[in-house]
C-alpha cells in the first residue's frame, strides 16, 4: 500500500510539473517576441528533462518524509487515546465497584448491631460484716493534767550550796533537791539552845528556893512573904524557859528551810538556779524548779450534755471505763471517770469530765493531747462493718455488697462510728461481703474480683 501511495504521488507530481511547465512556457511565449521565444525554446529543450528528474526525486523524497511523519503522528495519537480511554473505563469500573461495595458494607453495618466491648472485672478489697455485741462509746479530745504540779520556791534568803538532783529526774516525796548555806542559822540555833539550858538551870535553883521557903513557912521558921517570892521566881523561870524554847523551835523551823525537799513524788523539771546562786524570797530568783506528779495522773475532757444521764448512770456503777490515746502515737492507757463537773458550760453545752489513770509506765505526760473514748454501755446485737466500707451518696450512706461476683449497692443507716468500725442499725443482716477499698470504680452491677482486706477488721 505504501508503494502504491508513492507511485500515485509521483504520477501526480509529474503531471503537476508538466502542467506548470506548460503554463510557464505559454506565458513566456505570449510575452516574448517570436524570435526570442524560438531561441529560448531551442536552447532549453535539451536541458529541461534532467532538471525535472532531480526536482521530481527531491519532491518524492520530501513527500515520503511528510507522509511517514503524518502517519507516525496519527498512529501515536490513536494509540494514546485508546489507552487513556481504556484507563478511564477501568477507573470508572473500579470506582463504581468500590462505591457499591462501600455502600453495601454501610448498609450491612446499619442493619447489624455493633457488639459492646466486654466489661472487665474491677479488683477490690473486701471484708465480712459481723453481727455481735458492741460497746456504746463517746469520743472526745482531752488534755493530760498532773494531779499535783508544785513550783518549788525558797522560803529564806540565802545562797545555794548544793543541787541534789538531775534535770528531769524522778523523785520521791521528801528527797532533797537543794541545800542552802546554813552556817548562820546553825549558830543562832546553838545560841538559842544555850539560852534554853540556862533557863532550865535557873528553874532548878528557883525550885530549891521554893522548897526551902515552903518548909520554913510550915514550921513558922520563915515568913510567908519569902515563900510567895520563891513561888513567883519559879514561875518566872518557867516562863522564860518556855519563851526561849519557842525561839529555839522557830530557829529550827527556819533551819529546815535551808534544806529544800520535793513536796510530792513525781518528776522534777529543768532547774532554774544552780550552785552558788544567791536567792531571795521576794523576786524571781526564789523560783527554783517545778515538780509534777506523774503517777497517777488526770485527763480532762468535755462531753455533750445529751450524754450526761448515761455518763452519770454508768459512773454510779463503779466509774465509766475510759481509754486515752496520745495523739500522733499508739500509746494508750486505761482508766476510769473520777469526777464530773458540777455545771454545764452555757457557751458550749458541754460538761467537764475528769478521768484518773494509774499511768504505771508514764505513757501519759502533763500537757499532752489525747483522743478519749468513754464506754457508756453495750448493744447486745448489732451489725459491725469496717468504717471504710461506708460511702456517702446523695441519698445517704451506702455500702457495696459483693453477690455472685457482682457489686450491689445497699443503702444503710449508720448508728455511730466506733474507731475503725461503723455500727449499722439497718440495711445489713450480717455475714455480707462488703467492699472496703476500690468503690470509686464501682456502680451497681459492676463485675468484681475480690481480695480479703487483711489490713482492717470488722471490730
């Protein structure tokens, strides 16, 4: 086919060339003179055929190149368009299939319910509720007070010769604390003793005179006046002796002030004066040390007036038991109510109470704050749960009870709290497994895994 096209193009090119040559020759013949045209025709006739052949060959080659280029271009455009169309069709089919598949999946998803994720069990600590007798108690905050707190002061002016104790030492009543310089008072005592001895000698003489004058008067050998004078002299000597003995006793009492002893059994504080200090009765130097009685000891606290009847009733039966625990420690002591104040404080509505503790180990110290628990009676049957099991809600107090591995909410009524336990008056029967830790993650019906709470007890 390509060869036929080339032959056709060559034939058409020869015909067009012949036609152009004829036209050109005709024009030239019309414009030129007959003589010149004949000469040119004669001269050019033999040279036109080779030129035509060269030109025809050149035109043929150029036409072939143009045809080949056009054919290649059309072929490239056709293939590209075919491929792009096929790609578009394929893409359209893919998009349509995808959209249909997506729509079908969405429709299926809407028709079928989405399964809920499984609920995980919540780990909690549990304990058992108990039904048993429980004490009726009242809590208060008290302060430890010494039964006797005595400030030791000097009663005479003088100078400290010896200090006979260590600061904070335990002492007994009568133990020597200080000794003062007593040389002057000792000299005065010796002088007074000498005067008393002189008075006694004088009495011996007056009594001899009295006996002699009495004998003379009975025998009428002496006058009654001498007898009476002897009696007066003897009475005067007796009076002088009594006065001088009293003066001696006074000096001896003053001498006792120079040896300063502990007025009670207890513990001394930090001494304020040391050996060599001059002390006087009228100023601060006369204050020496304070002695506090530690055993036994008091704890003073207050209770609401609504508990007065119960407190008075149980106290009349031998004293209400009291447990005092020092704040910030585990030190505690047991005692009994020793006294109830004779009036209620009108501003607070509380009544003062004093409890007495033997305090053998001196765990209670004057001035310490204590948490006081007074036992006012006993409940025979009540339900006890750990205090941490009780939670507050908008509807009141609740307790989570574990039943068949699921937490259930129980509304309870708390009668009172007893230390680390709660006394339940209604809502529980006893024996239930109650949650003591982990309630914040629970709702009614939450699955749980339980572990016994060994840190807390039900009582």
